[in-house]
């Protein structure tokens, strides 16, 4: 039971993309109350769907159907009738990990959907083994999973949004989706970054 409480009452929906549940949503900023459907639950957060989703700002409370208490969450983006939401505790733990493992960088990157229909140019501003933060315009137009293309990598890297707004985003890098292709090149990434700078100078 305690582990379910840590996942804020949505543990039974974890990693089941098609599972959904009706919830009550309270906005702590403007005290709006709406009914919504929670779905696409992961360790990071979930999606809320409601025709009234535009009434939400950032700080919200969620009460699942059979729960006695609200749990806190944050809205990271709204598109149409859907909102991307992250768990408050997870958001803090992710930022804590970032302080320990991320490096400040400035790497040009192209972010695109798998079909290459929508492509946005941006900059990776901090990076680590498991994720990165990027700045770019129009990020809310992209799907949950995207391809990151950087000059120092021969192939695109699959990533998924942990949170985002229109000008910045946190991405989790799905190395297991590209390891078979990129494993041979992975050990020489640091050298290739220096080489690419030398090529630019030339």
C-alpha cells in the first residue's frame, strides 16, 4: 500500500499506455475544479484529458476515484484538451539528479518526430548519461517521443519528454532503443566532439 501512495494512487496504471481513470483536478492557483481522465502514467507523470483543461495553470491537486486525499502535481504543457503533468516528488528528484550528473553544455540539436514531418532546431544546455535539457521554440508541437540529431553522433538518438513548455524541455534519453546501432561509436563520443570543433575551424 505504501508504494502505491508514493505513486499518488495511480500505481495500477503505471506503464499501461491504454489504461485510464477518471480523476478530480483542483487548480491551486485559481481554485478551479474540473473532471478529467488520467492516462499514459509513467514514473515521471501522466496525461490529463478534459474539455476544461484550459482552466488549469501550473500547480494542481489530483484525486483519483477511490482516494481520500489529493496529491500534488505540476502542469508542464497544454495542447488542445490534453495536459502533460509531472509528479511533484519526481520533478524534485529529477532536478536533484541533474545537479549531480548533468554538465552545462551548448550543443546544437535538431528535434524531430519519427516521420520527419516536424523538425525544430534548438540547443542542448545541460546533458548527462540519462537525459538532457534543451531550449527551442515550438516544442509543444512535437509528439511524446522524438529523435535528437547532433553533429557528433552518426545516428539520431530516441528520447521522450519528461516535461516541456513552448521554449524548453527535459528529455529522457532512450539509449536501449539505439544501443544496437550506436554501441560501437559510444566510447569515442568525447573525441568526436573535439574533432568536430577542429573541422569547424578548418
